[in-house]
C-alpha cells in the first residue's frame, strides 16, 4: 500500500512538470468527470466488499455450526451402547479437521482425504451400535444422532466447498483497473500547490489499494492473514479431551 502511494505521488511530479497549465484549464470538466467516476467506482467497490464479506461470514458460520454439531453428537453418545467408541471417533474426526482439513483448504481449497475417511469411520461406528430392544429412549437418541450425523456431513461439504469466492475475472479486472483509473484521474486536476495534489493523490492511492487488498483477503476465507480459523473446533477438541480424561458417570 505504501509503495503504491509513493509511486502515485512521484507520478504527480512528472505530470506537473510537463503540462502544468493544461491541467488548470480543464479543471471544471475533470472535476465533474472524476466525481461521476468516483461515485460509480465507490458503489461497485462497496458491492464487491459486501459479496466477499457475506461469503466470509457464511464460511465462518458453517464452521461454527459443524463444531456445535460434534458437541451434540458427543453428548448423545453418552446414552448409547458403545458410546465410548463413538466418542473416540468424534475425537479423531475433530483432530483431523484441525490438522488435515484446514491446511488442505488453505492450500488448495479442498478437503483432506484423511478427514473424509474419519467421517466414514464415524458412520461405521454408528452402524455397529446395538440397541436394547425395549429401550425407547435409546432408540430416540440413536435416531436423533443419525440426523445430526447427516447434518454434520452436509456442513462439512459446505465448509470444504466454500473456498475462494466465485467472483468473475471481469469483476476483478474492473476492480483493479477502475482503481488505477481513479488514481490516474488525480493527475489531471491542476492545483496551485504541488504538495496539495501530491498529498491527495497519495491518500487516494493508498486508500484504494487498501480497499482492494481487503477484497482479495476476504475472497478466500481459509487462507491468508484474514481467514476463518478452526477456533470453534479447537474449543470442542479441548472439551472432548477433558471429558475423555474425566471419570465416567454412566
């Protein structure tokens, strides 16, 4: 951002050296055009930010919902025969999400095969549950667990496929080229004091660059400094490990 601002400011000196009078003669027309272009670009930039921020929030909400689902499955497993095996597999799946799925999504916008296998193993563990024929409560909890397990799979698919925002190249091009054009317009406005035009140009360049960088950062919710972290899963994992280490009350 700072580099762009400095380069833009240096460009002012070059333009003022070669056509200082021409700039002032066209200030009225240039000012009107710049205002119109600025309005259009500002609306477009805001629209793009809303798109990527909504995508980022959806990714974060999906991850939180999936982590909550794991916690509910753990609690329901306490009521089922073979619940210890289910909870061990829930623990393995949660660890895999953190250590396998998240790096894979950050690197290639795809889930890890290791985590997929852990999810399939979780299903096989439920297939092995043998309910007491006369225990209606167990049957109810088991049915609810299967519903939750299906929802867990759906939420994982949503998380894995909610990688980079699907913004067409044309929109990216307009975002970048429009920003360059807005910076270039500041060169065409003549002022009496060079420092004033230089300062304004540097400010516009820095601000627009920062805005475009924010869009780029938010467009891919699982990579970069601004990204969705597996904090919800880490919290659930800590809870699982603490419960697994505690004496059983069943």
